[in-house]
C-alpha cells in the first residue's frame, strides 16, 4: 500500500478513537493516538517530498473507493500524489504534528481534551483529503471538511457567546465562497464533461477563447469558470470582501489559530489556484482579478494590522495580508513563488502564533498587548523564537541569504515587477507598501510585548491570577479595554512563567523552519520546472525574468522593511508619545483602520438585517397574512364548511368521518373504473 | 422464494398487525407493531438484495383482477424499491419513538401507524392507476387521525388545513386519471408510462397531477399546511410525514408527470423552476427567524424539497438521480432531526428554542448526533444530502444557470438557519434550569438515532448502493422525455481557432 493511505487515514482513525472513545480510554491515550497519527504522517511525508526534490518520483494516483457515479459524472475517492501535493503533505503533517504536541501543554488544564485533539486530527484528515484530491468533488469534500473542523474548533469553548458567533460567522462566510465554488464545479462539469482534475487541466487550453451562457449573459468560458472557483478560494483564504471571519476566528484556542487559521486551511485557496493553474492561465481576465484581489488584500489587511491591540488579531490580519501576497504571485503567473511563500509562511506564521500562545500562557490569558511590556527577560525562550519569527516575516536577509520570508517575499515582489503587466506593477507597489506596514506592525508587536516597562498591573487577568481567583473562566479574552491610552506601568506583583517543554519544543522546531526553509528550498520552488514536473503551470520565462529586475526593485523589500522597523522603533521605544500623537492628529484614519474599514458594520446593514427582516415579512405577511388568509382559511370561510367539520371533529366523530372518507374514495374510484370500462 | 407474493406480504403484514392491535392492550400493541415493522424491514432488505438492477424494469410483479375493474397489480422498479426501503427503515424507528411518549389510546395509535405503513408501501408498489389512487389518498386518513387525535393543542386546526390542501389536489388528480383511462383504455401504470397523450391534453393533465403532487411535496405557495402539521403532529408522525409522505409528491412527478407527459413537463419547466427558486430563498429566510424548533425544520424541508423539483425538471440524468438522492437523504435527515426535537420535547415539553441552550454540557451524546444531522442537513460532503443536492444542482445548471444560481444560495442560507438553531440549543449556557438537568440519550434513543446516522454516512460515502438500483429506470425515463428535453442556456461556443490551426485550415481549403 502506498504510504499516502496511512498519511491521510490514520488521522481520521485517531479522530474517531479520541472523539467517540475519549470518555472511556481517557485523556492521555486520546492525546497519544491523535498526536502519534500525525507524527507518523509527518515521518512518511518527508521522504515523499524529498523524493520529488531529488527528481526521482513521478505523480501517482491511489484508488480508494468509487463515490458518485451518475452518467458521465464519475468521481471516486482517490489520493493524488505529485510535487504540489508533496509540498502540502509536508506542510500539513509537520505543522499539525507540532501543534498537536504543543497542545499537550497549552490545553493541559482543559477538561475536554479528547474532544479537542479529535477535532485537530479530524481537521488534519480533511486537509489531507483536500490536498490529495484528484477530482474537484473530493477537493470540495476536503474544503467543507476543514470548514467543519474550523467551525468546531473556533467554537471549542462553546460556553462563550463570542466564540459561537465567530464559529457561525466563519462557516456562513465560507459558504458564500462555496456558493461560487459550487457553481464553478457545475459549470466546469458541463464544459469539460468531467470533474477529474488532470483531465480538466489537459483540456483547458482547447477551451481558451470559447464563450458560454451564464445567467443571461454570454461570457468567456475560462474567465467565468476561474472566477467562480476563485470566489471559493477567496472565502477559504479570507481575501478582501470575504475576510471578515478570519479575525473573529481568533476566538478559538491559539494552537487552532496556528494550524488552521495561519499555516494550512486558509492557504487552501492558494493551493486551489495553483492546482488549477493551467485553467487560470487560459484567462487573462481571471488572473488579473486574482492579482488585484491579492494585492488589495495584502494592503488592506496590513493597514488594519497596524492598529490592533489584541496580539492574536495582529497576527490574524498579518496572515490575511500574507495570503494576499500568495494570490497576487499566482495572479502574475509565479505559482512557484506563491507555493514557496505558502511553504515558508506555514513555518514562521505557525511559529508566531504558537509564540503568541506562549506569551498568552505566561500572561494568564491576557491578550491585549497594552498590558504586556518588558517580557524579554521573563520568558527568554519565547522572546528569541518570536524574534526569529519576526525576522522571517519581515524578510530579513542580505545577498541572497536570509530568513524564510526573505526568500519567498522577495521572489513574489520581483515576479510581480518582472511580469511587466500593469496589474503586476500595481501589485508590486501594493506589496511593497504592505511590506512596510508588515515590518511596522510586526515590530510594534515585539516592542510592545518584550521591550519597555511592564504594564501588567492594570490587567484584570493578571489581577485575577495574583489574587488566586480561579473562578475566572479558563479561556482566552481579546481586547479587554476600549481605552486607547496605554495603561500605567507596574507588574502588580505578577511573575510571568516560561511555558512547559511540550510547548517550547514545537516552537523551537518551527523556528528552525523559519530560519532555514527559505535558503534550503528556494532553488526548487522558484527555479526548478523539473521539481514541479507539470503539477503547476510553471512559467520558466518569468522565473528567469525575475532575476533580471532592476537593482532598486531587488532592494525595495529590504528598504521598506528597514523603514517600518525605524518607525516602530521610534514610536514604541524611542518616543512612545509619538504613537499617541499620531492617533490624536489623524483620529479619522486611525478609527477607520482600527475598525477594520467598517466591513462588519456594512455587512450587518447590507445582508444580515435585511435577511431577518425579509424572513419575518415572508412569514407574517406572506404565509400567514396572504397564503393562509386567501387559501385554506378563505376557502373555509367561503364554503362555510370549516366550522362544521371542525365541530364534528371536536365532538369525537373522527373515526366515522375517516371511514366515510375512505368509503367515498373507494366508491369514487370504483365508479370511475366502471365508467371507464363501459 | 420468488413464488411468494412478496409485495402483497409487505403490504398485508402491517395491515393484519394493525387489525390485531385493536384487540389487545397497550403493551402488546407496541410489541406487535414493532415486530410487524421489523418483519417488513427484513422483507424490504430481502427485496433490495434480490432486486436485479440490470434485470427487467418491473420486478416482483403480481397480477390479480379485483372486482369493478380494479386490478391488484403490484410490482416495483428501482425507484419504488429505494423508497420502499426508506419507508420500512423508518417505520420501526417511529414505533420506537412512540414507545413512551404515546400513552393514550395506544392500540389505536399503533393500528393507525401500521395502516399508514401498508398504504405507503402500497403507493410505491401499485401498478394500477386506481389502486395507486386509493393508496395515495388513503394514506392521508391515518396521518389525519394521528395529527387530529394524538397531536398538540392546535391539532384540529392543523389537521383540517392538511385535509383541505390535499383534498383540493386529489380531486383534480382523480378527474385527470379518469380522462387518462378513457383515452388510453387501460389502468396499467407501466402501459400508461409508454402511452403518448396528445400534447394539448398533456398540458391539462400535467397541471391536474401537479396540483396534487405540489401540495404533497410541498412546493411554494401550497406549503403552509406543512409547518402546522409538523408542529402539531406527535414526533413519530412528523418523522413519517417528512420522511415518507413528502416523498410521494416527488415519486408522483417521477412516475407520472415526467414519463406520461413529457411535452407537458417541458412546457412547465420555467414555472416549476420559478416556484422552486422562490421556495429556496423564501422558506430559508422564514426558517431563519423561527422560534419553534419543529417549525424551523418544517420550513427547511420545503427548501430542501425544492432541490427535488429542480432536479426532476432538469431533464437530465444528474438532475433526476440527484432528486432521488435528495428524497432519500432528506427522508433520513429530516426524520432524524424531528426525532432529535422529540428527544428534548419528551424531557421539557416545549419546542421553544429559547428554553434550551448548552445541551453539549449535559447531553454530549445528543449533541454529537444532533451535530451529525445538522451537518447532513446543510449538505456537508460525506453525508447523504450532499450527494443529492450536488447532483440535482449540477443537473439544474445544465438547463438554467439562473436557476442554479438561485438554488445554490440555499447552501448559504441553509447553513445559517441550521447552525443558528444548533447554537441556540446545544452551545452557550442552558437558559432554563430544567434544560441543564436533562439527561443524555437513553439506550432506546440511541437505537433510534444511531442507525439513521449510519445510513446518512453510508449514503454520503458510498451512494452507489442506492443509485445502482434505479440507474436503469432513470435511463428509461430519460428515453421517454428525450424528445422534449429543453436545450438549456449554456450554448458553449468554441473559441476562434488558434492562428496556427487557422493556417492549416486555409491550406487544406486550397
């Protein structure tokens, strides 16, 4: 049997054992089974990946079971392994196994750990089904499966109304994306007559330039299909317009944020575009839209990230922004660079989230950075790995050697510039500005958390901890203060403690990835058509042109990174009053950005309230006020039989009535037959 | 074995058992009903196993002329087979669900249920037009009694509404049937399925049948009896109503409307699509604001059944097979959801969503199964409803991408109202003291819900077991309707040939 069978199905088995049997087998065995299944998966995945790096492996499809057969719509449960899948296998199993291990420490006090670990493993299974899909329906299965797991994990602390609201929102907003994805699948089936991904990709070039009817319009076939599918990608990867669920998803436990809402699930949209890249290559309009949406998201999310106070929300917007980079890389045709950034981002973003989790753990569930400060000396290990993560995300490096993000983000910016198109150039500038903002908010996070004087004393969480008030719910809390001013300095007598080894070891390993994933794999992802071996539409021309960009383009990323660092240093270390001064001077901009450009408020007015209003209208005025009034009630009134029948029923003649009805029925039928055969 | 009149036995066993029930006490009636329904389940499973998907269209055929020209003609094709399976699977569960919660007039209750089973199975097995009619309309009577006698406070109003709607439909259908028999000189359904009625007449016949089936379905705007009937019916009544009785509408369309009036059906495709589209959006939005659990699920049924009418009138294999799968999937899932409501209703005696909350704390087993059925209801892949909804929407897209766009909004709205329901019931904190004290599922309740959950996953992961029996029958319907199939709005036009190809073409022309 091919090892991919074990990689994919062991986590499912583990999830079932821990989920259904957790109450009987106990906590530790549940945790061992789930964590073990993912470590086995990781151990089996790396050799597969290395097989593609060394060029020895060909793509393979492992048949599992037939699924839906309806005429020429034939889809099966099957596992596809090629270079693209191998990259995702490594990312998913590695991050997932480390997050499982980390959760041993992070969730140690939670009473429902078997449930938590079962959900994590269930998620990993669905994600692995997604990345090994050989047909669009199985991809959709994985797609919805990760959505389910995400819903369950965001709402893991289900006694919190905010967690439930966030879970519901995540699922429904994703469903808006799935609406497009579904229509894209339907259209693709009728255009190509198949849902098998390799068959569709092979036939895609022959459909270039063809047109098709859709909702009363006549449009370019490939543009229509790609854009519909891309709506799905936008939902899952939280792109501008469908991004509103991701920040709220931080209501879930931090390991979940690291695994699902940073490293893996949210990158599924990027994976989808890369997997279907030969389709997208057939439509210049579609790739242009992908580029614009990606660039706009990169910029938008970075602006919002600069004004958040909740440490997890900063990283969440950062994720949103980084996903934008991946999309515009794909949009300009640099699929290798998009996947490379996905790969490196998985390490450093998971690192940042787990590091943030370690800080939150140390600070007794306080998440507001205004109540941090001076933690560098208290939790040194966490500080150092967070520093590595920050160096990676801001893209620190020189002369071709640097942290992971340096390699992938530079490649994206250079590709965007090298693509030469107008939208590529716009994306380049948007990406450069976003890189400046990234550097600013990342260093802001570091400075507020680890430098300066302690400001813990004012935190309610810390006060609870100091006074031994253990009634406090053992869950995470976001922005606890609406006050924009910094709280006064003081430790309040609290001593932060470094996290246990089960948490530090996974962070340490991810830090190795955040340092080395860039320069180790850069050649394969960015320059090697042999490595990709046809699994993405690798553009060799662009890969070469990338190196030929002007020198100033090559240094743009580094320069903006330094500017962002300098501003953050000035505002939060050197002249802390400058930040407050900026807020006072540009209050309008600050509020606009802090309130996330008012997307939630807009959607509430545009969609949620009207839906409820129409629901009530249709119910009260439609069903009861119109249909019933003129229908059954009206009929009863008109004929005047209603009252009589009702009276009969109530006086206990039900049986005789029913008998009469039956006899009448049979009589009528007999008469009809007699009449007919006459 | 094959010499036995299996279908007659299938109908007769519950009928006889139902008669027996009237003469015994409550406890014995329960056991008789359970045993009879289990025997029918065994018989049905045998039919499923013995049915040859590649064999004759009609299998297990029986013929016995009765008085007055009605023939006792029974026989099933794959379509009838799977619906019979659905019925015999849900019946023992219904008896089990009524075990404790029904305590007045138990023998009569069990007799009514068994009578209903006999009539339902008769509907699917009948091959004679008037036999079908008797079963079809007769099935209303026990349902009517179950709501009217064992229902809630407003039961009389609900059963009256139910009666009025369905009576209206069936009168028109009877008139159409009489015309058909006069015209075609036969009462045999298989013969009628191959009979070509004049296109002009088809229009009227189609409308007459539509009146009856649309009410049963129910389609918007003749759906308002359903929420009331569900709310007032006892749990098991709701299960059968949603699980099987609603499927008779879809069965009617697929057995009569499509093969007997292909041109008539094609003519009304836009009409059906518009009504179905309204149903999806309208009833989903209404479901969103419900405060009564049963009403919410009832409205969701209307929205889901619209996927059936979309699929059936898509005139292609994916659409019709999808519609069949939606019927089966919805039969299981809505039945299970009503059982889930019944479980908490038995404990707290209210259907008000606002009285519950936080059940994940004290009823983890219940919360798990309720989650499974909620996810199946929103059509998560891997569950029964996905297969059906996916196929029927694929089919719909071929005929009208507009219709597919409207219908697909159902996946967004469906998620919204179902997850909102789940949140208010199972998450958060208990909103009443009583809700927090409710006990988790009993062994009996596990036995009711777990088999349905297994069925939901089986249908979702390996639907082939269910599609295979009716694949050829759908093919036969497609042959019948082929001549009237609407063209659809895809109009795929190939692009301009590549410059190189153009050159070659030019050279070839010289």
